[in-house]
C-alpha cells in the first residue's frame, strides 16, 4: 500500500462505500478478497483540471462527462474537478447549473466543479459566499483570452480578497496577454500562420511575467494562489522564489509539459495543430526542470487540463471551416486517462518515489481543493476509491488502447511500465484490466468545503 508518506504491506478492508480498516491481517475469513499481490494499492487519483463537454468556438471538447470519466476510471482517476464557467453576462449560478446538467446522470466517477469567473458585476464577497453555499470552493480566472475569458487585475484582486476571507482557492491561468497580443499581431502581419508561431507568440517570459504578477497580487491580498498548467522553467523559478519567501503559492503541471516538446510544432503535416495548447509546449530542456520541480516539491500537483479535440475538429478550427492561422486552432490535449501511468513511469525509472507519485496525483490535489480526507487517501472513513496498480503491466499509449474520445494519442511512442488492474469508486469496480465496468451516473457530485489543511503543502 502506498500513501503520500510511506510504502507498507497491508490489507485494506472496504465496507460498503468506505474504507473500514487497514493493517496486516484485518478482515474476516468470509470477506470477498481482491488479491493485490505484487501490485501497488493507492488512493483513487484526483484530477483537478479537466474541460469536459466545453464549447470553444465552433468546436467542443470531445469527451463529455460519460466518456471522459469512463476514461478517467480506466486510467485510475476516481475524482475529477471540471471548470464550470459563467460567461460574460451570465450569473455564476446559471453557469454552475449548465455544468450540473452536463454531468448529472452521466459521470461514472465522482466530480466537483470550480467556478470560472469572466467578469464581476456585483460584490466579490457575495459571489464567493454564494458559491461556497453551492459547494464550489475554488475559482479560476484567466490573464489571457481577452475575447471571452480574461479579467483585469482589479477583478483578480477583488476575487482573491473575497476568496482569502472565505477559505476558497483562486486558480490562475498565467500568461501575460500584452506580450501574447503583440507577438500574435507581429506573426500574423508577417504571414506566419503555422502552429509553430503559436508557441512563439506565447513565450516562457509571458508565463513568468504573469506568474510574478499573480504572486504579487496573492501577497497583497493574503489569499492562497494556485497556478494551473505551469509549463516553463522561468515560471517555475517565480514559484520557487515565492515559496522560499513563505507565500501560500501552489502550482500544478501537466503530462504534456513533462513529456512533449515544441518540436511537435515543426511537423509540416496537419499533426502540428494537434499539439496546440496554451501555454504551448516548450523546448525539451524545460521538462527536466519540471520533473525536478515535482521531485523537490516546488510543484505540488500533476493535473491534466484534459481538453481533447479530434483530428477533424482540430482541422476544422474555431470557425468550423478550417483554420487559416494558428489563432483559429482549438487549444487542448487529451490526458485524463494517461496521467497516473505517465507519472508512475518516473517512479519506475527511479526519479520519483512511489509516495511522491501518490502525493502529487492523489493526496495533495484533494487537500488543496477541499476533498480531503474523503478523497486522496486510504484511511478508515475515507471513500473506498482504490486503485490496484500493476507495475508489471506494460502498456503502449496508442489510440486503440485508450478510451478517451480521440483518434490520435499524443503519446503514441510511449510505453509505460504499469497500469491500473482494478479501480474501485466508492467500493464498486469501475475499471478492470484497463476496461470500463462502470455504470453511467454512478459518479456523485461533490459538495466541496474550504481547502482547509493546506499548511505544510
Ligand atoms: N488551454 C488549453 O490549451 N486548453 C483548454 C484551456 C486552456 O487554457
Ligand atoms: Zn484548462
């Protein structure tokens, strides 16, 4: 059994939908037994960054709450937190209701929502209090995408102040939009339309500048800050400096930034567009820095930013009529099914410890987003979300072996040393040997409280 603290030999007794007891020789003679000999038994993984069934221009992320959570289950993820969005002119409660309707009766594992705020029409305290009552204790704000999502620093400061006072978490997409906007215009004016110019228009310095600004605002307001999808060494350095100063700043990275690089944009075929995401993939050397950030604890979480598009959706672009330049390519990559195994790969290679793997993929995300101790740990009283992970199950991450609604895999050339053999969600099998045995609607919505125990993370 692997926890965020240790590896030990133990039996885990599940009664109903919860963990009852853990230890050597616990359990009764007539209990049904799931033999996990030779496997690692870990808490169900928690993915705090997904975009299911999300409209982006004429496109829509390919996985809905059924297919996406089914794929999650097959890959060992038993809790997801998706981003409900209140678009401009829409009350937060309405955005939340829309996302409830997308997920209800479809999700096969438990799920919660963050609230994405795209404007502030009333009092930030009222918004945060209303969402807290509705079970949403985290907010996401964008420092880029001026057309639909970006908010001003004034709005960020107001939401931070209110969130800090209510124990809620503020997540920020950090890319400095003035840099992005001027580089975009320059590239387009010069007729540079290919995907590689997408990466050029969103350089690491734009991410680092925004991270620095975000940290300054968190310091000013005293609110905890969570930086989503950190992708570059320069941004990582800003997080490191802030944490060394004792600020309550957390950051996640994603498998695409750990495994893939900007070389993908050099592909002259249409394949390059499949790797368009924001922030973009970076030069290969950033990957080592990010892994080291995870190992040392400067980065606390691996989440996915799961936002898949099919090859034809990427081709059709945001207009639906074929993209004419990189600004019209829907951004996002699939990842909800492959995260746990891709991070475990570095345990197999000796770079991370097994407890660090569990910590970054299961325990800390649950703690930061108000789900602990119900999720993210195997302890008496926690939900019986259990993964029996077989470290001998080699698996090529090819499209045919995955359940995400995609017709290409970003990790076609990767073979991982380990895959979940059995996955339980609240005591019930939802995946077995990489195949789904889940029931649509089994997943329950999670009414989340304040983040609580973030001290020491
Ligand atoms: N970036 C992406 O690439 N996809 C989804 C949202 C985002 O910010
Ligand atoms: Zn995202």
